[in-house]
């Protein structure tokens, strides 16, 4: 397998290229209905983007998005809606996802757009680290049951709640993370030293799975008295939890749903994500209060 630097990227616009994307979708998300090629082609020919990543002649990853209209105050007239990012199972953890998102970032800026949005499961720690810490997206939108009842192996039996993230592609925040010299990685100690409060301190079972806290820190009513930095813990391996204890996974979904909906109503933003390494690693969202915190 090549290193990420040796893979080639290409804008995909022909029926033959899009047929490769359909085949790759089925490998990335087995059991899930693929987005048909005619939809991908129509989007690609009308302002959307389908970007492919190749290992020589083999398509091993792709990103797909289209132009949309955002909602909410302070948003631009148009945005890029990033709908799918997929990497072949044999090529994961090789930097392909970052390479594709960086290309998307460059092309969306060339189109004159400022904002890219997408959704992801807020309990998936790997995606959280990638989207928030590595790419520099932020989040203040929690969507309950975004896709209704899902039947695939990854989602069946649990509410399809999602974060919608905002990726301000012309911001200093995105520039810092996507430059050739990205910002230094911050660990949990940095945020604790900065006065961050852990909102939902949790415990671990004997098997290492995290239990949602029965006690959640009550925040003061006055915005002036609310902590500027908060930490919210989530399971580090939610997929393992789904497969071994579906009820515990549901408990985490309902636990974090309540927390994030409250914090977003108080004008907190998800602005970072950190791991605490060890035998049983821990995972934390970092939330900052007020949009003035989003520059770094």
C-alpha cells in the first residue's frame, strides 16, 4: 500500500468514473443502499463535487457534496453540503480521508463559498476527532433522528441522532489545521489547566466500557457565571459498545442528547476533541461558550 502522498486525486465527472464510486460505496457501507450514479452525475454537472482518490488505477476513496442553502442567522446565502466521505476498508488510517477533505476545502473556496456542512454521529469518537480537532469544524446543532429508523448493521436499533458541523473554510481556524504546519496537538491536560470543567464525570465497568454519569454538573443561570470551557465525555469505542451492550449504547445516546441540546441552547459550541490515552482510553468533547471563541 502507498503512503497518502503517493495517492492521486481527480474530479470525477464521467459515467465510467461514477460507476466506480457506486462499487466503492457498497464496499464502504455494506448493506446500505448506495447513492445512484445518475444522482452523483447530476450533482457533479451542476456545481457539486465528486472527488476520487486513486491508488494507481484503483479508486480507494471519494468525497461527494453539492451546493445547498443554509439556515439560521449569520449564515451565508449558499454553502457546500458534504454528503459522503468513504475510504475502502483496506486503505483506512492512511491519510486518505484528510487528503480528500483538503481537496474539497480548496475547491469549495475556489467556488467562492465560505461554509461546508455535514452530519456525523456525535458518539463516534474517531469521526469526532477527525472532524473537530483535525479539520477545524465546529458544532452548535444537534439533530434528533436525522435519518429516521435505520436498518444497517451500524445504526439499527438506535436513534439516528447527529451533529451538524459547520466548516468555515476561509477562517483562520481551518487554515491553521490544513496548512503544511498545522497547530500543535492539544491534550486533556492543556484544557484542564485552562480551567475546563468535566460536565459528566463517568466511571468504567470491569470490561472497560464507560457508564454515563448519573450526576451532570448544573450550570449557573447567568451567562456571566457559566464556565468558558466544558468537557463532555463520550465512549471511546461506540461500535464495540453497540455490539456488546445495545442498552448501554442507547443510554449513552439519550444521556448525551440531553447534554448537548442544553449546552447548544446556552450558546456553547463544540470546538475541540481530545483523547486521554491508557489501558482504557477516554474521549472528550471540548465546548467553548460564544462565537467569539471560534477563531483558533
